[in-house]
């Protein structure tokens, strides 16, 4: 129940990913009574590689996690850009990125970050109910009545949807996804090879050709992650057809792009989705609020989804404390603080998506000159500034 808008009851967080775990830790340490549910049966063990810096690093520092982040190590010493024959035409040491970001940078898998956040949440006393999902919400004056897929139900003072780009909470409260989806004209798939015979060296290797890009990340001498990003019209791809869909998109591709997909022995990608942003006029309604990809998905190409998810969780927790539990005022302040930053990053990502994947009008020689220039010691700091090196929480208590 609530008195004068102040929270006097349980809080539900749907989703135990980066946004949900960060919020759960912060709210638990404020003394709130939490229920955290996650539809998956456990933490994801696999996931694509990502840069971690900026706003995400800022929150990680405030949570005391930077030593654990720095302890993550993969044999990636350089970023290489290769041609169809596998020859490197541009290369940059990974240490240059760290220097450009003042040492506040790591390269890790998304699942690594989730594991670190999960352990931090458990340390704070958060318990996650895995394999459980919300199926219905009934907003009442003083609570939200929630029904779960196991038949149980309960009343909550607040409900947070941190359940990703295809959010069930968003669908139940705000309506179908289609009204908020902004398709960027491409798809992304990620794979993991547990035992491969491709020679990558100690480098992230990026290969591109018209309408398709492939990136390969060595995890050790025999294990590798791969990410594929390719142009395609918007379509529905059933789960059991995704592998064939991606393989078809890379028919005849150069270097190891096609061969790696043939060598993959899984039944489907470990990650597959369209490059689709979520753009909403409001992130909250009554006692329900969204955060992370559920309300402001940037897409993988923005390179800042996890950063903004953690920043959003931090701002929500801070505003609830600052407004003494008055959720309406706290939610309004949360949106005022973060929506402009998310909107800018979404616009930047949409523009970047148009040039990241080469088109038939691209000039390979010009792209290579640009790549070499952007990864030079002089221009690299400027590039990361554009990619969100400055935390959105700078100056925020």
C-alpha cells in the first residue's frame, strides 16, 4: 500500500539481466523488500563480446566492481581489420583504447558482466526466482496485482520491467511492441565454437563486404565467439530456422565468414535478433516503470546498451531515495534525466547502422582510409567520446 505516494510494500523486478540486477542491488541496499523474477532458467553462459566503459563503468565504480571487471581476461591484444584473403590491412593495439579512456575500460562478454552483477546482487541479499514470468498485471489505486506463469499471484507497490527489448511488462502495460519498434534494416547473430581450427591469433578480427560484416573473438586456443551483422528486410524468422537464415545470408562470403557458419555444430545461434530500437514517449505508467532495453533499446551497434541500462537503474534508485519513496515524482525525474541521453544515442546508432555495414555504394578504399584514421592515437579519443566515453552520470550524486 502507499500513503501520500510513498512506497510501503513489496517491489517486483521482472528481468535479471544487467538492468534488473543493478536495480535489485541498489534497492536492496536501500532496504526495500524485493521479488526478482527471470523467465530464463538461469544466468546465460554465452554472449557476444562488448566494450565496457563510460556510464557503465561509472556505476560499476559506485558498486565496487571495477577490480572484478579488470580480472576478466581474454587473449585479445589487437583489433584487426582483414580482407577477403585474411590479410590484415589495419591494426590497433587494445592498450590504445584503454589509454584513450583513461584506463577505465575492459573488453568482456555480456555474460561476464551479468555474472559479476549477479554475484554483487547475491552479496546484497537479492534472491532471483529463475524460470518464472509475469503473465498478467492489474493496476489498482494502491498496488499492482501480478499473476505469474506458475499460477501464483501477489500485490506489489511498484513493478519494474527490466526484461529486455521484447519486454513482457511493456506489452502488458503499454501495448504491442510494434508501436514502439524502430527497425534499422539489419539482423545480428552470435555464435560460440567450442573447438575450432581457424587461426585468429590474439586479436579481434573484423571482416566486411557488401551488406554483411563478421567479427571473431578468440577466447583461448580452441574456443571462439563470432558475431554476424547483415542487412535484410524485416521478417519473422522462427527459432528453428534462424541458423539456416544466417547461413543463407552469408552464402559465398569471403575469408572464414561462410566456413565458420558451416563449422558451427549448434542448432541455433546463441543470440539472434533484428537490429530494432525501442522508442517510447513515456517509460512509466502509474506504479510500473521500464528500464534498459525494455524502454530505450539502442541496439548492439550503439555499444552502450549495458552502460545505459546500469545508469538507468542507478538513477531510478537515487530518485526513489531522493523523493522519499514518492514514486510518481521519482519516475518523472528519472525520465527527465535519462530520456534525452537515450534519444541522442539512439539517433547516433541509427546513423552508424547505415555506415557500419558496407553498401553497394561504399568505396572500399575510402572505408579503409577512414578506419586507419579513426583508430589512430590522435582520433581514437574523439571516436570514443562520440560513443559515450563521458558518463551520463557525471555530476550526478
